[in-house]
C-alpha cells in the first residue's frame, strides 16, 4: 500500500461531515488536485477583488472615510456606538454558526468574524471575512443599512421576515442569504 495513500494537510481547517479537519488521508492524486483547486480558488478570489467594480467601491469607501474624518458630536458618536454594541450582542450564536457552515459548504473557505467594527457602512452588523477580505455582513440593522456602500457584499439573515424587510430596500442584484438555523 506504500504510495497509495498519503496525509494531506489542508490549507486551512475545513468542515467535513461533522468535524473540522486540518489534515486528511487520501490518495496522492487527490491531494494534488485539492492543492491546485485551492490555488485556483485563491487566484479567482483575488481577481474578483481587482475588477473595476471593486476598484469603484474602494474609491467610494475612501471618499466616505475622508468625509467621516470631520469632527463629530461626541454624544452622537457614543449613542451610535451603544446602538451598534446592543445590536451585535442580540445576534444569536446559531446565526454565526450558520454563516460558518454556509461559507464552508458553498465556497470551501473558513469564515472569520469582525465583531466590534463600528464603521457606519456595516449597519451594526457583524462583518464576515474570508482570507482577511470583507465578504459578507451578518444581520445588519435594516434601519441603518446603506446599500450603496455594500457592493459585492453578501448579507446573511436568520428569517424570511428579515429577508423581506431588507429586500424591500435592496438594489437589484443584492445577495441576501436566509440561514436555516433550525436544530
């Protein structure tokens, strides 16, 4: 059996069946195919981020940051920060797990969360990162959302009602994913 099976180290932990795995035993040909698939996926992800729409989004984000550098009323900033913190604490743990499973099964990558980003463009939602790039937004506050700042961002919600509330104001082509959080 020498050479027919080898230990393959995954580029990042993956959720397979019921567990997270860092390595698997497989045939060398499958290991080579998996490495090539990961490289191609990473290149495609990087290309997606460099197209013209992404460059336009970066320019708009830079302009918005410049506008936000003006001194704001400190009481207003504290009130907004408190609203963001309260909203994020109310998001159930099962929704975070649902996002992790959806990203892993759909894209084959591991989702990372940025919990305490008070940037107003995230509408008090939790930012979902893939490979340290902003990919999605978990349960943003519909009253704070500005769709013009969320180009190419997938929005994750827990119920069909939340989906309908966001879809009512969303532009054509916005991606809103309803997570199945049933046990």
